[in-house]
């Protein structure tokens, strides 16, 4: 049966949480495959707002299994807090509906401290991270000194892992003028949180392969956006993991053949949080209007998002990189009432017209957008649940986007509410 991978095709914040929640009704398993608690998904269900960071968006559906895969870096204290917040809203999270990969690497307090120290240092250029330790945790994973979920179950192994980790980190901290980490205190903190995490630990790769062979449908949930990919994003202003659809396989322990329909989530305009190039950014009243009407502030950080026109060059590029089969177009309603819209259709680099974003950071910072002007619409798209509910000019806008990005629209989201969604193509259809 068809599985579905959901990825953001801009700089994140495209509305993946709502789309994953909506699709999860058709899935049996919802699996996060990369990122950490720097991700932020806001869901509005029957007027109630839920904010998730580590937990897959499918956790709000009864009878579904949610999975945190090995590609995720896990802050155990953040997870415990998030489970507690959901419990206060009446949502049960237990080993019956949540599994964590035993080989997932942990984010520790020292990772966040290092992240923030680097970002605040005048000697190092700011990347614009969330300061939550995601980058340093991935560095330790690749450097083969990470502490993983399974290590929490064995005291001797945990002690050895901590010793190896602190040889590296305490040397860094001395250089940065930060107090060294006490091994005993770190071990005590991990041993205290371990009973809250270990009941969820499981050989996720094995269970997912078994469920897949049994015909269960898997929905893979990505975090951040394709333009933050460590290889293909606007480097170095990127996250520390692979955010493209291919990571769904390696981030959960399933082979590439398990990846079926790739659904790219695309906002009807463009936003970005943090530092880095943004060719179609608006520094005027229109940009501020988009920010205010779209409530463009980060779920995790609360930072204002930078706003701009829809950039078809970037989305065409990211759709190709992830092999996107169809897009879910979100936040159409934010554009309601605008008399004129613009779409970036190419870049001008010192007089040369480009149909893609160049790789060099210096060139990325210098490209200028080439716009196509588009007539807006007077009617409302808010709450629409069929094509017939959309203004004719809004439909033309959607069709033009399809042409420019070389990819069809599968879904259209017209408000944060779960049911305000137009289904064009069912990604789970065989």
C-alpha cells in the first residue's frame, strides 16, 4: 500500500503540522524522521490549539501509532514537558501510541549551552539557530560520541559514553570560557529522566518493517524545510540534518522502496526565520501586512518571520530535489483581498537570468527577483472545502503556481482548522 512522505519545500513553517494531522486519518503509523525540538507544529482542532515540537502530529489521532525515528535528535526533558502539556489538554501519550527509536541520539543541556554560546560570540558569524542544541547534538552523532536512548538502560555504558563525550565538550567549554560539565551531575540527570523515556524505546526499524509487510500505511513527517537542508539549503544558514524526502528512509530504518508518494508543503507566499538569503523578501508595508495577517511568528521561538512573495524558482528546485509528486498549498486565505500579487519567476544575477538558486553563498545574497504580476481576488478563500468555493482568480493563481513549479496541487489548505482542506489527489491512493 502507498506510504506518504511530507516535507516542507520552503524554509519551514509551511503548515506541515495541519497537513500531517489531516492525512493521519488515512494512515496507521506517523513517523518523524529528522530534526529535533527546534521544529514547531501548530494544530487547530475544533477551535483548540495544540503546539507540538518533538511528537508527531498524528499523536492527536486516537488509534494511531506515532514514532520518533533514529534520524531525530531527542531532548528527553523537552519530550517529557511536551507530553505533560498535552496531558493537560486531555491527550494521552503512552507506550501504546508512541515509540522512540533506541538508536536516536540525545540532546543534552550542554548542547544547548554550546549552541547559544556560539550564536552570541562576536567571533563567529550568526547562523540564526533556535539555540536548542540541535546542531551540536548532530555533531556529536557524526563524531561518534553521542549518548543514545538505549544507553540510558545500562549504567556502565552510560558512564563510558559520558566520559568520551566530556573529553570533547569540556575542552570546547574551556576555550569558550564556560564552566566545565560535571560527569556525575550529568549522569544523575540522565538516570533521573531515563524511567520517563525508556518505556517508549523500541527497535523502530524492525517494527516498521513488520508493519509495512502487514500492509499498514505509514505517514512520514519531516521537520523544517528543504531550503534548510544541510546539503542543498542556503548553506551555512541551514539546519544540521537532511530535510529532503530521501531522509524518510534512513531516518526510520526503512529502505528507499518504502517511500511512496512525496507531498511537498508550500505556503502561498514565502517566509523565513533567522539569518540567510531571501531573494523575494519584502521590507515594506506589504511584508508587514503578510506577517500580521498570517500570524507569522515561530511556534518554538516566537521570532517574527521574514515575509515575501511566492518564489517559484525555489519551490521548483526543492520539488525536484525531493521528487515531489504533488504539493499541498497552504495559507491561501492570507492573500484574500490583495489587489495585486507577485510571483518570483527567475533571478537576475548581475544581468544574467537564472532559473535556479546558485550554490555560492555570495551569489545567493546578490540575486534579485524577477517578478510576474498577478491580479488578486476580492472574495474569500477562508474555510473553502471545494474548488467551487474558491474565487476564480484564486484558482488561476493556483494553476499558475503549478505551471511554474512543474508539479500539481494535491491539497489546498484554506485555514488552520483541520477540515478546511480541499482534496484534489489523495496521496494514499494506490
